[in-house]
């Protein structure tokens, strides 16, 4: 059974509110604190306190930082990524946190026109923001959350103060995250920064569904409310999470999808391989290439991408941009993704992610390849060991 978490972000979303909502839903506080302790940072404390926001009982994650460089000191992206990557976090928490911060680095690099590794992360590179991201990822793991999705995200207006001065609300990093993920949003009549880069990154990067989707069918097991710091009189300043077992699709009721395709006879293999990577990065369920023969016997390829209908325009634009084609075709199809969960197995002291479904076990090849290199063993042996461990 797959455990899902759906976040209601109508009041916005922040990293600390995400963590607090998961704790309110039952995530183990001590495991979260232990995860943050595995980072090579000190001078911090985190408590989880019961509060009320506009009459709604919620949990507030109070992160206190005593950083000798100041609680909002900035760090280069590579330093934050090294800090998380070299930690003793579990594999799934570390990978989720790295994915969130790599995305933030890429976006900040694009905004400032520098390489992602060299970009200075100001607010999102501060100790409290790092704690917010790692704590949220650890909280997801303590609840065994496999599937993450969220509602449309509320955003404010006006301007907000940043390390670079006054910026439009939402700030550029949030705007880029929303655009990159074709995220659904709506305006809230407030000048508060209710959607923060860390909160929006956690939602959009880790979501398994298109941004802003309705809650999936689940057998609800827990709900939680994570409070923001401010208590706004006009609305509860909370993020709600609903946790439950993801219901199986009824037989004969497939998930709607769109298959995009284009025939290409004037692009190199390297260009087409990059197009596949770009399509997957843009949110395609899958992307692939098949060889064909066009008119006059010309060898060519068809580039395919399978996507959610909500991402059709983004994927269409990506396919045109990266293949140079003058036209794209689309076919509406149904898909039946099988329910699966992710487990971690340990092969001779090394963690490997494994997807487990009713009918098969699938080892993450990149993990197995890295472990095989570390152990000096053939990758097929490592895969076989990981499969055996997952089946027993």
C-alpha cells in the first residue's frame, strides 16, 4: 500500500509550516531532530509547540538559531549541497533534500546569471532554511510517505524585503519555481510573503502529481495543521496535510495522459538524448526514442513523451525547443500506473533504494551501480542481492 500526503496550501506554504503539519499528523519529533543533528551545523534548537491560528489548533515549528555569522548568513550553493550530501542522513531523506536544494541552486543561478554551484544562497542558504528543508524531508520519511501532492498555492502581492532589497511578492525564486512546474496558484489579499522559496520548492520538487491537483482518493489515516509564525485574524495561517493510504484505481478506470510525438531526421543522437533529459526534467511521466524510416528512405527517429494533460503545453514547448521541429502531434491515452512503495535495503553497509509492487521488485540502478563501484563487485550481483533482501 502506498502512503500519500496531500498538502492544502490555500494560505501559502513555508518550510517550517510543512514540517509542523507533518508533526501534527504524527511524524516523530525525535527522529526529525536526530536527522537535523546529523548535519555539520550547531547553534540551533527546534521545538514543536501547540498554538492556535484564527481559532484553529495547530503545531508551530519554532526554529531558533544562534549562528555566530548571524541567523541569516548566506552560503554558496555547493556548500549547502556538500553539507547535506556528506551528512549521515538516511538515503531517502538526503536525496529529497538534495533534490530540493539543487533545484533552488539552479533557479537562483538562472536569476543571477551565475553557475548554480557558485550562486550565493541568501535566505534559502541560512541555517534555519536548511533545517526547514531537512526536517520536512525527515518528517516525510518517518510517516513512510511515498506519494506527495498539493493544492493550488496561495500567493500574496506588493513587495517583500530580501537580502538584495525590495522585491515583488512573490519573490523571483518562487515565481520561477511556479513557472518551472506549471503550478496552479491564486492570489490572496495580503502583502505578507506567504509562499516562501523553501516551502514552494518542497511542494513542487517532491510532488508526484502535477502541481495544484485535487486530493487523490485515499483512506485517510491522519491530518495535521502546521502554523506560520503570524496569527492573521482574517484566515487561519496554516498548512494542512492529509495523510492516508492511496486507493487503487478501479479496474477499467485509467489515468488520463497525453502522448506527444515528433519525427526528426536532422538532429544528432546527442541532441536527441538531451531532448529526452529535458522532457523528463519538465515533468514527463516517460520519454523515449524509436528509429523510423521516412520518405525517400531517410533514416530518422520519433521522439515520444508521455505526460499529464495539465503539463501538455509545457511539454509541447519543450519538445519543439529541443528538437527544432516545426510540428508536434498528440494522442490522448489512458495509463494504469501500478501501486508501489519505496524501500531501502542495505548491501554490505550501503543503502540502495528499491521499488516494490505486488508483482515485482525494481532496484534503482544508479544506487546499485554506485554500490558496485564501492564494493568492487559486478553490478548484476549487487542488483540480485538487493532484490533478495527486498523479497525477504
